[in-house]
C-alpha cells in the first residue's frame, strides 16, 4: 500500500487562530488532505481576510514539495451557518429568505451574484472549498438543525435557487459541495447530537428529497453524506451505507466525484475510540472518499492508525482506500490557491 493513502483521505481542523507547533508538525509528517475552518479560527473583525489568508499560507507550506494545494474548506452557507464575520463578509441572511424565496429570473440573478460575492471573498481568505449549498428540503418543521438553511420548501425551488447560488460560487474558482445526501430535511433529531432516523419510503424520496441531488450532482466535484439513517434504504447511517453511496449516489445518480462525510465527531457516530475507528473503516468501505474530523489532531492520528491497520490485513480495503485517495488527489489538483 502507498503509505500516504490513509492520511490522504483525512481532512482535519485546527483549534485556534494560530497553527500550533503540534499541528504544523502533524500536517508536515502526515500530509493529510486539508482542513475545515470554523469561527474559532477566524477573527470576527476587519482583519479576517488578512489573518486567515496568512494562516492558510502557513498551512499550505506544510505540504510536501510538489503536492497539490491542501483543501481549505468552510461552511459558509449564509445566515446562521456562517464562519466569516457577518459585518465584514457578504451575507444576505438565511438562504431560504433571500429574495423572498422566489425563483423568477430576477431572484435567481440575485442568488447567482451573491454566490459570486461569497466565492471572491473566500478566495481572499485563502479558502478553496465551500461546503454549500444545502439541498435539503425542510419537510419537518421541528427540524431546527436544518431550518432556514434550506433554499426552499419544495424540490423545484431548492433546485433552481441553490443552483443559481452554486453557479455563482463556482464561477470564482471555489468548489461547492452538495449536502446532506440523500436529504436531511425530514429529520427530527440533530445529527450533531445523536442518531436521526428518516423513515420515508423510496417512493416519497424519489418525488421529493432526491430531486435536487439528481439534478445537480453533475455540476459539482463534491457531495457530503448525511449521518442520518434511512431504514427504507439501508440499516446504517448514510455515511456508512454502501447501498446509499455506491448504489444510489454513484451507480444510480451517476456521481463520479469525491464523497465527503459529515463531521465524524458528531453525536450520530459512536465516539468510543474503538467503535469510532470501526465507523471510519465502514465509511470508507461504503464509498466515502474524504473523512471530516473537525476537532483534535489526536482524533486524526487515531483515524490514520485505524485505516492503516485495516489496510495491512485486507487487500480489498487497500484497493478501496487507494481509490478514495486517488479521487481526493484529483480534486486537490483542481483547487484554487488564491
């Protein structure tokens, strides 16, 4: 096995606005795929662009000579899920409410222009991936985890409004990412906190949740997988389900890009060390290419250790791991660097 394949499918995180010696040494020695940025990493004032750009320059400098850019991702959806400071960054508020929720040409022009503004601003900060847009449809009113992060209350409005935002965003060189496949709007539990079960028949999913993803998967290089469980599709969380990832997203919907897990430190995934490591292995076997680990470098070390150990005893897993690493490296070669 290529010794770097295990680390090449990990996207970690840093704990503050400065790269610690431990973090810098870890990134240099393990050559992971990249990081996800959070508010804890970004000054919430007018210095946000310069400070974040400098920090990301330091991060990029840890990669091996000749390696493609590291992924620098962020959840900059707008509204309540926004890591950059609202006072100093383009933000039209909750996606659902932009332009009154309409999808006539004038509304779509606003959304596309907004996507371009967001993309240009992220480039200034040294970011190259935005984990947006949300393609969930809010069909469960108690689902506050998703709430007004959606672009609409029905499939057509989500497709057209999110599509316009995505077009604007990606025109700047920032890569977008559709989430949370196969649709998390009907959940009654926040997957940050625990297991969410969406027990909808395939017939309803086809007519509703699947429509935005079917329509847009060929426009993106990244799709994020939900941690929710869809009993009518699979007995496991979507992020650990070969039926949902390889069977549905890839074989049926035709997606050929990078499948990204939602944060693997969320409550919907077992966090006991051994169970957690097994969950990572199962996610890769199911078809996940990039594992997000959004707290603590030690968790990244545990992940790499588990993946390498599994590869040492399973040639089939080695092949799967190297395929995932190859997809991630292909994506990295497309990334904007400034």
